[in-house]
C-alpha cells in the first residue's frame, strides 16, 4: 500500500510539473542567435551559446521565468529573461546589454 501511495504521489508530481523535477528550460535549443544549451545545476541554470556570437548564461527561475545574465569572451555582458511554452517546445525571451533585459531585442528558439 505504501509503495502504491508513493508511486501515485510521484506520478501526480510529474503531471503537475510536466518535467518530474527537471527544469523545463534545460536542453538544447535552436535560437535566432544560434545553438543554446542550458543545464540544470541545483537551483541554478547555466548554459552556453554559439552562433554569430558565443558566450555563457547563468541564472535562476522565478515565477516560471528564467532570469539570467550573459557573458561573452570580449567582456560584453547583459541580462535576459526566458519563458517556455506549455508543451516545452518553444523558448521565448529578450536580452539586453548591462542591466537591461530588453534593449537588445528578442531571443527565441525551438527545442532540438
């Protein structure tokens, strides 16, 4: 009986989150700025992007949005925010230079 209850609770958690504990942002994305790979590391998310520009991102999820900072090897940096569609297949967001998360424009993609 205890095993059945635990199984039901685990399945319910999976249905509620849709990702059974994994961040919906984690994965490989084909974006308008090239490939973006996001990994979950505890409560933080980290990632790397490559394409026209290359760099790294790091941040955390608050209120279902991934708030991040980005850095490039040439010392440029900025902020951004992503959301993921309910089906987990589309990434929508913006990026900006410095403290702004929007003045750079859109950063969107689809899951690979």
